[in-house]
């Protein structure tokens, strides 16, 4: 996110399944949005979690920094979201963590997209069913609001998979923009369980943040250098001068995932 003339980025560090998965989240600062210096690292041990997923970094109206972390419960398919708050983006203390989205026995909650607009906190989170072990990778995106960004009220499912389409097994909102006639969202989708970790990006729109509809019959195109065609976790930073910087995770030909950026 933009911080004056600089950009502050939160991203996770991941090893292959069986070798540690999401073992840390890093906070980094950049003067140009391309060259970053790490200012803090939070490990999975600090958060008492088996794995960390994509974080959400936001500012409060008062100027504080908030880091929402997706945390896997040890030995299960359950996920929860915990919150850290600090005066500066290098001052997060895991000892102060608070669970804000606990999930429950029937559903895991993770990968929140959070923003504050018009006096209200808005959240779109990925929700996974836990009843059937063979289907825990399925996902919808649910919508919630809050007056303080801590206690949330759910308003149901905002985006659902489309059976038989490229996003038929799961959808996960990754970025949201309020536009004059409604809400525009980018989301990750997959057609099969085998595409877990290799999702592609789609575009959705809604006149309400609680109800989004996919706009395309195919995912957005990816560069030829994308090994599996996977482009996911797209995020948008408004630079305040009419330009935007996009960040997204892309799969390389060797199967590794890297973070890329574009200026538009």
C-alpha cells in the first residue's frame, strides 16, 4: 500500500508442501515500488501456526498499521485470521495478536481483502468447507462489514464458483475497487483440485459489495513466461496521481512462484 511517496508491501515466504509451506510473512518498504528493503519478518512459530497465507496490510483512519494474517491450525484443514496492530509497519508484535475471524468446525476462513471506505470496514474472505476431507480445497468468497475492523458481521456469499467453467471449483477475491456504479473485483479461480496453488485471475462486478458476478468466460491472459498459466493474488496500489501499480504472483517455467509488478 502507498505510504506517502513510498510503497509498503506485505508478502509471505513459502516452501513446498511437506517442507514448511508458508513459513513467514515479510514487511518491506520501497521508494519506487520495485526495489524493496525488508523491515520486519514474522514467522509461523511466532503466530503458532502450521502455515501462513497471503497477508492483508491496511491503515486505520487514525494512521495505525494493521496486519491481518491467515493462520493454519496445526494438524487440520482449518484456517483462522489473526490481527496485529502497530504505530509503524516495522513495529508489529506477535504477542499482541487477536483472532478476528475464527472460522468454525464446518468452515475455514483465510485470505481476507480489507478496506475502509465511507466510515465502514469492508472484508471479502475465502471460505472453505471442512465437512468432507476430499473437498476442503473448494472455496467461495464471503462478505462482512465492521465498525472497527475487529468485530465483523457476515452478510453471506459474495462470489461463488461457476460449475463447468474455469473457476468451477473455487473463487477467491484478491482485490476490490469501489467505482461510481458499484464494485469491481479481481479474483482467483480454479476448475479442479489439482489446480490448487495454480489459480488464474478473473474479473467480477457488483452493484453491491455483497453480490459479485464474474464478467468473463475465460481468465485474464498471462505472459508466455508463465509456466502453468497461473496468475493469482493480484493487488492494486493507487499511487494518487492517476497511476496504479499492480502486484501479482506468477508461476515461472521451473514451477517456482515469484512476485511481479506493473505500472499503469
